C-alpha cells in the first residue's frame, strides 16, 4: 500500500486566529497556571493502489471509524490474480527440476550405458587373454579397450546429467522468480488494502465502477495516532516548556480535560504579526510547539481550538 502522509492544516479559522490577531492569547490564573491557545491538527494518510484498475468495491464510508485489518476498498483483481498464479507456477516448476518423464528417459539411457559398459569390460578382458595366444591382434585389443573407456565415460556423463535434472534452477534464476512472486503478491494485496491502525475515514474519492490510476488516493484516512495539538509559546515562557512535558488540554463547550505530552519545540521564532524587530516587539515573539494526546478522544477534530494548561 502506497502511503503518502500530508500535513492537514485545517482549523476553524486556520492558524490565522493565532498569527494574524496581533495578540497572542495566554494568561495566568490565581494558581499560576499558564494558559496557551492552540488547535487540533491531523496528519492524513492517503491510501493508493500501486496498480491501475476498475474500482470494484468500497468497504467504508466517509466519517466511518475503522480498525486494523479492515478492508478499505478493492480493485478488479482478475489480471493481478492471473499474474500471481503464473509466477507461482513458474517458480514451482523451476525449483522442482525437470519433469518426471524427462528424468525417466535419462534413467533408461544410464541403465543402457551401464549394460554396454559391462559387455565392453568383458570383451576387453577376453581379447586381452586371446592376445597372449596370438589369436587376436593388438589392434583388436586396443579397439575393445577404447569401447570400454567410451561406455565408462558415458555412464559418468549420464549420472551427472541425471543429478542435475533432479535439481532446481540456478540460484540467481530461482531468486529472480521469487522476487517476481513477491511483487505479484504485493500488487494483489495493494489492490485490496486494509487499515493498519485505528482511525477515521475522512474522504472517499472514487465511486464503484470508476477507473483508478496507480498512485492516486482512493481513501483519505486519519489514524488516531496522527492527531496532534499545535500551539505557540511566548518567548519569555519558552524556558518552562520541554520535550516530554505533560500538559492539560480543554476546549469550549466541554468539561473534559485530557492529558497530552509535548513532542516538538520549534527552533525558529515567529512574530504575531510581523513587525520591526526591537526590544519591545519581543513580547510578540513566539515559538511553535506540538503535543500528542495520550489517549484518543472522539471530540478532537482537526481545526478545533483548544486551551493548554501548564502548571508552574
């Protein structure tokens, strides 16, 4: 599954309610709790097939929550299944060696050569004995010796051929076909992708029957783990914040308070709004930071304005 993660910058008023307001929103209450304004942000995952095809099935709807292993959609897999079957057949054929019929032929040839070798050995011995009585010539003995050596070499040749026939293909050929099988199987699986995390379907971009090109998103998916909170820290409050620090998060219209952990502090300063740099303008200097909720909350949608509470 080809996953392309894009940062979704979607807030109710964008980040403009922070950067263009001219005043950064933070305050302290009587217990010296620092309040910082922020908003929820999501990093969406765009799920795309690696091959083109007709969209045959859509298993989810916009706004639906999904679990790991749940199918999202499926393309027409007829050609992909055929390609996998063909690759598997070729791989199986290569790893098994020659067909039984071919091995049987080589076996018969070896048996015949062994029989000829036995006869050639007997003939050579007999002619060698006859040479002592001058019944046969040296040339006839040499001829029988040559036949004996020929059939002995033939037996060795067919034995080696039979051993090779029982082996599979060369290692490089087998490995190449193995990789082809893996690619064909991956293409088939990617044409029927499944969710790998808990999350929410944000958008379905195609309808059943439409042609989908490889690399084009079919479903936009927001994993629970990709929900984060972006906020800005005034320059003079920056020493109070550190990576891994826990903060409380709340929002308007709810009495819920959730825990989050700071995971990122920007090294670049920003102004709200841009102005000539001076000692006085340092009050407008802020640093962007991000925190991750420690547990999923169904009310934390991208764009939701939130308040972060930090105890001194």
